[in-house]
C-alpha cells in the first residue's frame, strides 16, 4: 500500500456504496461528482486495490470494495457508540432526560407531562424521541433513552415496567350520541354500530375482538387507522364509534361521548425505565409528572381508574 487512506476517501467509498450512485453520494457529502470520483481514484491508487468495477458508466463495488466497506461500517458503528456514550455522560452532568414515546402519545399527553416536569425542573433539558414500542425497549437497553412510554409490558430483567394507568378501555362515540344517556356501554349496545378500529395486526384490536368473541357481538367495521388519535378524531367527526384507551381521547374530549365499556378490557399502556439508571432523580420526577398527567386527563374526562403502583 502506497499510503494510508484518509477520512475523506473513506467517506466517499461509504457514501457511493450506500447511495448507489456517485451523484447521490456527492449530494450527501456536499461536494461535486468529479470530486467524489477523484477521491475514489486516489483511494484505489493508495490501496492498490480495484474497489469498483466500471459497468456501463456506473461504479459497481468489487469484492475488495465490499470487504473494505464492511470494515469501514464497523468502525463507523463504533464511532456512533462513542457518540452515544458522550451523550449519556452529558445528560447525566447537565440534567437532561431523554424520553421515548410511542406515536399515539406524542401529542397532548407528552406536552402536558413535559410542562409539568419543567415546572419543577426548569433547568432540565428534555429530548423526546418518537418511536414504536419495540424500538423504545431496545433504546432503553442501549441507554439511548432514559424512560419509555409504550403499549405493552416487558419481562426484561433490566427494565422496570409499570402500568401507565390502572384502568380499562372506554367506548367513545360522537358528542350527542345515544350512548350519552347510558352509564356504561356493553357488547349488545355496539352490535351493528358503525365501528372504527385499529389495523388488523394491532394488539389492542385483537384484544377487543377476543373479549367480544363470547358475546356474539358483530363489530361493524367501516374503517381502520394505525394510530389511536386518528381513530378518536374520526369518531369526533361523527363517522362511528370505537373502543380506546381514554388517554388517547383527551384531545377530542369536547367532541366525544365517553363511557366505560363492560366487560372490562385492561389498558396495555406502560411506563418503563432501566433499573440501574444513572439519571434516577430525573426519571423519578418524570414518572411522577406522567402519573399526574394521567390523573388530570382522567378527571377532565370523568374517567376513573385504580391507583398506579
């Protein structure tokens, strides 16, 4: 090898392989296409390896090129791990907390909780990361977030996981619906009603259907949606009824009839954090703010629940 590759050459190789074209790599690197081609040519010259095959004007990574790329990718992954470690240390030193939130809770719920938390810790910094529950659990374990709000429990021994609220799902209908005259809604009441559900692979939908199986109730699905706030908004606009966790309905509460649903279908929403978290005082404070927000929302909607342990 004539001389060691420099960082810019390595970045060019990585960008071309990941982007597929020199033009796209140039955009990512904020340089011209000829500059990218020159970096690659110098890299091949310095390493004395044919890293690309030229096929009909395109660069196709050779076997040598792919082997080198895999090593480069491992190095960059290590650098990212160092960046995460630096970020973790900074959060602990400067009073920062990172919160992983499932998309359905990223609206009024998280903004109310953050406002309450900052009223107590005005100098703290909050980073909100919106991801699916599965990713939030993974990010907790890798210490990329301090606390997670998810739609399931987890049995991981390194994670403390408690119910976000101790109550059940509710039936929501448009304001002025006939359900407003009822103390609670039962399976016979919703039989044949236009029903707005979650997507077919959603755990809550499957849980609702499983509960209703023994009652002979026919859910008259007219549409479904991926996120609970969208379901609540469509109900508020008079399109049908739904069974949801009341926390999701808070933003539309003035446009909804909200009633307990029987038989009970327990909420799956959970609050979780690492058992050995180094950010304990802020995590405890955020958990307290979260529970206070739940209580505030439930009182605002006339919904009761068991106390959260």
